[in-house]
């Protein structure tokens, strides 16, 4: 009874500790509360009742760069009290804290750490995506190091390095052979273990002798130890790391390739990007892993996959507020002045520093470039003007520079607001062209799919142009594919409608490519044309394909012409809505979904995950196929 009460008290205490750790992590790491909850829940049994752990607990953290995966693992290890039993391995081969030879294997890294055999410890396998074992054609890649990681992930029991032990025996035999044929006083031929070989010998043979003593052993002593090791039985061979908590961390770009197409994208809305990445699931992870690893290796990673969404706008704003306060306090400590950072500065930091596909790293570097230098220059100016200890200096921003204010005086300070300047489109003709083109895409998409684009922008810094962002679909029917082609062609159709054929621009090149690819895929690969068989180009006689591709060119072009005409007709019918969108883009540079509905007045209530009415069509098919009077599916037909 007393043992049960002690166990219950320990469980309660450790659960309380985990709750406190979760709260601390959420206070330090913004925007990943749901991720922290998942991780805490995943490690609960390992931390609360380690006696029940019989194999490593594996938690995989996947996300874009700069979302805090490694930071979370390091801080968790520290808060759990395991930092002295924490090993971090860079799976790209650039791990620190181990000798070159020791860094060639996971067991070598663990042997040089504070993690003891049979006891709990934490292992982080970072940059795991770079450890790929197959290429893009599923050919096997040569892996230079960490071959034993798969054994560790399987059951935590590491087999001895038998090849190494065999190499040591071979070296002893070669040294003895050479010594028999050399002068007796040739000491250079005496066999000697290197420090690394001695360390590995101690680890694999589970020896307690000091390293210096092992290095001094004569060949006969080493051979005796090896003979005893082989005779002791298999059960003592393995090194037991079954109580490890293993974090596998990485960036699986394959999961995001339809979402994040460019690392230099500073124009996508952070909330839109956050919403898209939040929809990724374990299936997306498995599919991405399957392109880098063998199926049996993917299986050894388990099913505890925690996916980091990109940070939301609110998370970035929290980081900016925290950074501004820190830089202001550090500057105040250094010069004795008090600094107040205006909201306009935080707005400009967000506008110039947030790249949703790159996480927090660009933000932190921009914070330093803008405030680290800006506050120092503001302090120097104020002090030169006569400011004294305790005086308040305000720092604002006007989109081009930082502005320091003290005692009614002002001073402009140069700031790296380059992204903001790139977004300014001062040429009225270029703005008009972009506005008409993007308004055409947005309007036709809304009419066909029943909802506004996620965002429309012509104030773009990443490239010379504008863009529409749409919600992806789980299933593409023939009708959906035709609608997507129509949407792709709507930008060009809008230019022709408004400006005429002579002024239609080159900006539709990527739209035409996408529309043509979709139309060709429908006809040649998806069986949505007159032919059902797959049509493709092949040089391999083993491929069973229809190779007369030219015959499908005319139907593809006819489909594109029809969808182009449909887009034009829709915009002519909704000319007022088209012009309203153009005006909004000209004035604001962007159109949000809420503004889209207000500006156009269109009924846009279709949910983002809406599909075609497949369930309704199935129900109708059931009813249509029943004999008259048998419309209730609960009454089966009698067969005669």
C-alpha cells in the first residue's frame, strides 16, 4: 500500500512538473502552443514512468526552417533536467563535441556523452532530411556515417562493432608477422592501440579498465579479452539504449512544395501561409519521407510525427514586440536614456523582415540591423543635443527611415527598409496592367469556385508582378480542372478585354504554361478526352503507353480556346465587379477575402474544403436504380 501511495505521489509530482514545463515553453516560444502540447504528451510516459519503457520513445518534429524545432528540444532537455544526458547529432555529418572517428556512428557519439547504458537520456537527430538513403529515382545512396541509427531506432540495442574488433585482431597478427622478420630491437614494429581503438574496445567489450591501461595492454592481453568476449554469449554483446527519448528533427521540403515555392517570398500573408501549413498531416509526412528513405526505414521512425505550421502573424508580432523591448532595454542600460519604440517601427519591421517560408531567422537578423544600429544612432544624436540621464527618446518610422524624437527635436536615421521600397509601384501604367490582370484571375476564380482567393496582391517585392493565392483541393474533378484552366486564362482574357490585342502583355506566360499543362494532362493522362488510354512519350520498349502524342494537340488547343472564351464572357457579364476589384488593387495594392466580398457584392459562401456533390449524386444513383415503390434502401429486393 505504501509503495502504491509513493508511486501515485511521484506520478502526480512529475505530471505537475510537465505542466509547468509546458507553460514555461509557451512563454518563451511563440506561436507553437499546439506543438508544445503534442510533444509534452508524447514524452509523458517516458518521463513519468521510465520503468515501463522497453524501447526508445521516438518523437519526430517536421517543419520549415526557423520554426523552432531544435530550440524546443534543447530547452525541453534543459527544463527536464537532462542537459547533462543530452546528445545532439547533426545527421548531415557536421556534429560537434565528438572526435572524428567517434562522430562516424551514433553509438560512438553516445559513448562520449553523459548518457549511460540502460538509463534514460535524450538524443536529438537534427537535419534528418539530409540523411537520405535513396535518390529521386529510388536508387540506393552511399551513406558514409551513422549506419547504426536504424538499429537504435528499432529497439535501442546497439550491436558491437565486430568489424572493428576484427580489424584490431588483424593488426595484431600483421604486427606479429612483421616482428618475426625484423631485428629484435626494432621497436617501431611493436603493436599499439590508438586512443580511439582503445575507447571502442572498452565500449564494445564493456570494460571498466581506465583508457590508459587498455592502451598499454600487450597483444596477448587484447586477444584474451576478445576471446572471452566471444565466449560470453550473445546476450552481453549489445549495448542497451532502450530508454532513450529520441527526437528526429528535419525540414521535409516535399511536404511544402505546393505551398512554399520560393524562399525569397516576403509577400505571402503569414496567416494564409499558416492556415495552409496547418492542414498538413501524417500522411503528407509519410509521403515525403518515402521519397528520401526506404519503406522499412520510414517504419522505424514510428507514427509520432509532430508537424510545425509556419508562424502566424500574431506569433511574428509577439516576437517583434519582445525584440523591440529587449533592444530598448539594452540601449537604455548602455547610455542611461529611456527609449519608447512606436508602433510604426514594429509595423515596418514586420513589413521588411517577415518571410513566412523562412521562419524566424530573417526576422532576428533584421531586428538587429534595424534596431541594433538605429537605437545606437538615436542615442548618440540625443546625447549630442543635450539629453541627460533618464530622458525619453521616442523612435518612430515613416516607411523610409527611422525618426528619433527628443524635446521637440527630430532626426531621420537611415534604416534598411528595402523590402518596403520594392513594394512601391509608382508607374501608373504598370499598376493598371497588374490590377486588371490579377482582378481577372480573382473574379473568375470566385465565380467558378464560390469563394474569394485567399489573397490578391500587386504590391510585390519578390518579383516584378502580382499574384492570386487560391485554396488547394483534395480532389479535382473534370469540372474543377476546366474551371482551373479558365481561371489561369482569365488574366490574359482581362488584358484583351480592357486593353485590346495590341496591348496584351507578356505577363501571362506562366499562366499559359499552367493552363496548357493542365489541359494536356486531362487529355493525355487522366482520360478526360475522347481517349481513355494514357498518352505519353517513351524511349523504353517496356513502357505500355500510347505514344501518338501529336493527335492530342488539336483537342488540347480547342479546350484552351473554349475556356479562354468562357473567361471573357464571365468578365463581360460582371464588368462592374471586375472594375471594382481593379480600383481596390490600384488604391490598396491588395484585396483580402473580406474586402473581395464587400467590393464585388458576390455571394461567396463556399467553404474552403468544399468538394463536388459526390454524396448527393451517390444517393440519387441509389434511388434511380431501385424498382418503382422501392425507394427505401432499408428494404432489400427479393431475387427470384
